[in-house]
C-alpha cells in the first residue's frame, strides 16, 4: 500500500524530547511499549523513511497547544516550528494549528495567519488540557473562525490517559459533547480523534447523526479497534472515518501491517486511508494506490 494520509502526527524529534515538548513521560512510553531506540526522539529524515516503508505519502503535523501556558506542565509546539518543517517537506507534511482558548482574540489572529500565511489545513484541540468539554462556550469563537477559514477542526474525544505523572488531566471529551457543536455549526467539519474509547458507540452515533462529524482512528493499534467501529467504517460509515497514528503513540509501520490484516473491502481501504482525508481537508491528490 502507498499514497496513505495520516491525519494525526506529532513532532517527536530529539529536539522536542530534549525540550520537554511531547507531553509524554517515560512511564507512558513504557505503558505503550515504545521501543527503547525511539524513546529519545526520531529525527525528521528517519521518520520520513519510516513513512516511506509504511506507504504513507503525507502526514498532518500538529502545532500542539497543550494547556494555558501560565499553568505548570502546559506546553506548545510553536506554529513557526511546524511551518518550518512543512516548508522543508511540502509534499510530505501539512500543518494543523493548535487551539488555546485562553489566548482570546490574539489566538484567533494566530489561527488565521497559520492558515492564510503558512498553508495550515486544519485546527486541532485537546480539550482535556483545558479542563473544558468540546461544547464549552470558550471554544466557540475558534469554531466560528474555522468556519470562516473553511477548515476542519479535530479534537480528542474519549478517555484521557496519564501521559505525564507531572500533569494528570481529567477526561472531559465525551463524544456526545459534539452533538451541540455540530448543531450550532452545521458547516464546520468536526473530527473526533482517538476513536472515543471507551465511548466508541457514542462516537459512531455522532458521526451517523451529523453529516459534518467524522471519526479519526488514531492512538490505538488497528488490531485493537473495537468491532463495532470496524463494522461501521467497513459499511455504512465508509465516508466518515479517517486514518491516523498519533505518532509516536502508534508506529506507522505497525499500523499499516495491522490494517492489512483486517477484512476491509477495497473501497473501504481507499476511503479510510486516503480519500476521506483528501476530501475533508481539501488536500491535493496523492499518487499511488491503497487498494
């Protein structure tokens, strides 16, 4: 398989690890069984080689905004850092602009600049870092700005694990919270990433109910995807599910090997691994075949 698009990818180079800009500690790395050679970060060139081996043509790279910077343990990946990597590899990476509702109008201006000046293709939100569910009013100006810019917004739904013992965060992202947002912003494409565990059926219900709600199947190894989710993406939800890894949580080579072991129809594989991402994010056509 090749020509695949990964919609959820984090910068995880030795620089980000050294600066403490990953949000994960050694205990979490052990919990997800990260290989020892990866734990100090992976240079961009080495990750591109990994993408090549996995058949991934493009990854959407997150300029993470993880909490109010006035609160200890919060961090960000600057928009400029992601824009730099995307500019160096324009055929392989596209940027996603992190949302921090505590920045007010300044944050709205930064989001607009990221899209208009640096070609970012969407927005990204981690509700648990702010302790506010996805339907909280503080996010609404950002949702409105995404509508104005005609970009989708993705956000973590489901449980929040303990990524760092320094900052333990509550699970505020029940998928049902997308219900009100989808009603209030029917033109806004909403992507619930991390598949909604342990409320996966709730996430499926939201995607089935709302034409503007989608599911990102990242952060969990494909062989562990819940059976109802696999049935949904392989049948009546074929146009509503997008592939991602949440690198470095899931290794792309492992993900693609395990997807190959699922009993997916050819049209499902094309939709999941490329076509849905191209449509939702309005990405340029990717060469190769995922059949």
